[in-house]
C-alpha cells in the first residue's frame, strides 16, 4: 500500500498527482450518513426511544470494520427500532439532520462539470430521497424501513435487489451505473467514511475519504481530515 502524504493541512493523498481534472470523471458516488449528512440516521431514530447508546455502539463498530457482517449489524439495530412512531423519522430530519460543510458546494461543482451523481447508502429511503431531491442527485439506492399502523416494525422491506445495501451492494450499484453510462470505472469517484464504503471506493478510479474511520483513511487515495467536503476541489480542478 502506498504511503499517504499531506498535500495541505488535513488533506492527505496517495497514488495520485494533483491537480486532477474534474472533467476527466463522469460519475461520482456518495455515501450518505456521516458523509453527505452529519448524522447516522439509525442512531438518531433510536434516540427517540432512549436506545441511542445501544444502537450507536453497533453502528460505530460496523463503521470501523470491527463487525464484518454489515447486514447482521443493521438488522440488529433496526430490530431495536420496533414500535417507534413513523413520525419520529420526520422529527429526525427536521431537528437533527444537516448537510455536512462543503457538501452543497462540492456536489454543485460536480454537477456543473457534467458528472452524474449517485447516492448509495446503508441508511434509509425516508432520508435518502429527501437528500436526493435537496442536492438534485441523479440516482439513489438505500434501505426501506418496514412500517405498519404508523409504527416501525423493526424490519426492512424486501426490494427486487434484496433488503439491505451493504458494501457489496454499494459496489454492485456503482458498477451497474458505470455500465449503464457506458464509461470505465476509472471515470468514477467514490466518497465515503465507513468500512462498508470500501468496496465501492476500491472499484472507482478515485476514492475520497471524508472524515473517515481509520481503515478508510488508510486506503483512500484522498483523505479529507479537516474542513468541509469542498476541500476536494483543492485537488480536483473544475473546468474553466
């Protein structure tokens, strides 16, 4: 593994030589929780019923890569949400969720440069669809919480592709969109922070860790460890 060096304070690179041309890329894929947004949504839903510490401990271990079965870890966390009123989701969105610093600037710059934008999240469609519309993203894939009689069931809804977006599904979705666009993986960028982002980050031509867990920082080509996401533009030169 190539050693990273500090390109600028809090901005590390390995295996790339800046400036890079943003126009050389055609697609950028983003994780959502703790990447585009400031929270882990499952933890904040759990907070509504006083179970945040229990759920957050599983989340943190999964994001660090200490729990290798992401699907099992998510099912365990979602099961703890059984009985939470569906209205809690809107409360979390309204009261706790914010876009991370620099996200709007970076996403808008990518869109202006002609890149297609993909959100691929191990989180939930209630939030991912709102973020997709808010940032004008082109595609999104996430998990759907089961709801019955106005309350969460503690389960995830089966979709044609499965029930959980884990690391393997993130990579599969990225490669599927790449194929549909008729581009090479080298023309894709992947941005994430947790261990379940590593498969799609390895598949992309450029990987960016945004305030990532240690295992992600150590493997990403670009690691933003201070400041906002717009810091990626210190390396990626937009078209004139």
